[in-house]
C-alpha cells in the first residue's frame, strides 16, 4: 500500500512539473490548438524570411574587434550586432550565391563573413574591410598602405589604432623566417600576398595584435560576406550605431518595434483578447464559416504569468452567451478551438429524450457521443454548450459540457471580413428551437 501511494505521489509530482512547464509555454504561445499552431507557424516563416533576406543578429565570438566590439563566446556575454543582409544583396538559401547584387563592400565597413579557413574554431567572423579588389596592400609603421600610399583611419576607429606587421617585428629581432602560422597577407611583398584578386577583400580586426584575420588566412571571397553590421543592439549599455540606421525612425521601428510588437501580441492574446477563425458555421445564430471573431479572455479572469492561478477569478459564461473553448477533435489529435453557445449553467438539469438533450425540459440538441458529460445536474465548474461541429446531426446541433479550465473567453464581435463586422450579443435566453 505504501509503495503504491508513493508511486501515485511521484506520478502527481511529475504531472505537476510538466503542468507548470506547459503553463509557462502556453503563457507565451497561447492554447495548444491546431489553429493557434498554424498562426505561430506563419509568424515563424515571416521571421525566417526576414532573417534570410533582410537582417539577422550575430554574437561576437572573440576579442579581435576590441574595443569597437566586445567579444565573449559565453552565452549572452559578448555584444550582439544586427547585420544588414540586403546591404550587398540577399543570397540563395543554403548557398553563397547572391540572388541580386545590391552593391559592394566599402573600405572600413564592418562585415560578418564565413572564414575561408577550413579548420577555424569560429566559422562566422566579424572584421573590417581594409583592402578592396585589385589593390596592392601592405601594412607598415602601424598603417595600411594601398598602392604605396598610407590610408588614414576613419573617425570611428579606436583611438591609438595601429595595425601590426609581424615581419617588421621579426626584422627588429634579427629574424626573417615566417611559417604558414605567421602573418603573410598584406605583410610579404610577393603578389600572392599583396595583390588582392578580383572579387576578394582583405579584412582586419581592430584589436590588431590579438586578431587572427586576413593577414593569416588571406583574401575573403565576396560570396563569403553575409552582410554589413550596422549597430550593437545588446547589451543596452553598449548600444552603438555604425551606419545611422538605428537613428532613423524606421530603423528604430525595425530594431525595437518588431520585437515589442511580438511581445505585446503574446501578452494581448494570452490575457486580454484573441482572434479566432470560425471553422464550420453549422449552428444557427453563430458566426459563419470563415469569419474571424474577437474573444474576450478577461471573462475567465486575469492569470498570473506561467501559472493557472488568477489575479481575479473571472466568471462562468451566462446562458445564451457565445464562447470559445479548447477541446480534442474526437480523433485523439491535438486540441482545437471551438465556438459554442451556452445552453446550460451549473445547477440546471440535463436529461435525454429520444436521442435529444434537454436542459430543464427544453430540447437543445444531441449529446456528443463519447464525451465526458452525462445526463444529470450541470456541474459547478463548467457549462453546457451547443457547439460548432463539422457536420450537423439529425436531432439538432451537438451538445457537450465544457469545464472552466478549457474556456478561452466569450465572443464579443466579428471583425473580419470588414463588411460583415458586427457585435455578437450574449447572455440572453435563446429561444426554443433556435439551436
């Protein structure tokens, strides 16, 4: 007996853990229904398209761009930059081929690229473009020289910036030998190491003495460049704009408005009001198939985030009110969102007569087969509804019992299509035979 009691307790504890986890997830996603899943799938597709075509966040894996960019491989430690992938043109997914050529990298652009080193620890790096295609480059006396002329640093470069040349250091030490592990590109005079081929770039790190960059691995092909970094967006104290993008109103809208809109959407649909598409439209007086309705989620109370506890309890729907609720579709699949009109409230009597369901002696429809609800008194923790099923039944629209925890809220209006927008009344006694 003690062993079975312990097993039951363990099973209840496990259900409690998974229940709290589910509450935390549904706080963000809303109810786990097929329709809600389709809505989130659309959001995910849009986000992926934006990341593929437009801009994408990247973390800084190392300190090679210090102090311009703070790098740290640990989670949420380094700076996060936003990269404009349209700056040079979007690429074909899963390839380096560009769909459209929208411009070329310019000198001193900060770019994110795929390193040409096959055995690199970090495959995606961020550096500055220093040398352009066709240029003869060399690094000496701390400066970049292009075609024999020193190139001044731009105003946004770190104070005291200088590029290191390992050959100069070796010569000062009386040694000239350089292996493949030493700097060669932009350092040695041979064309192989000084003349940038067409379609390639020399990229260098601002923290020159501690940057493994183009001086080591060579020229970066244009197709390896993912995009141009235009700002640091996180952490907030490090935020910085490199191109003026985030100072424009539309730039701020993209960087902060879109994430804020997604957050507000989750909060509004999770706590206040949500949109729902009518699936069948079989019940007289309910919205028609294809219409979209607004559901007032506050009717059931305001929940404490990540729990089923409520700051205020809300109420059960009244008789005649149209509600939205979540339930299985009868085939064991994931829950669906249904519409229903309340025909029975706690304390009323439910009877079956010639295959029909009666509430306090009034015929309202047919009891749903295989449901949890049986004739008798309507329990205190739920309501009886005539619901919008896929097909009508000979004895009237199907009727079932909906527990309080499955009720999403009451329907307040039809909002789409706009020419059919209207309020949805509720709370009145439905006339006999209207269901």
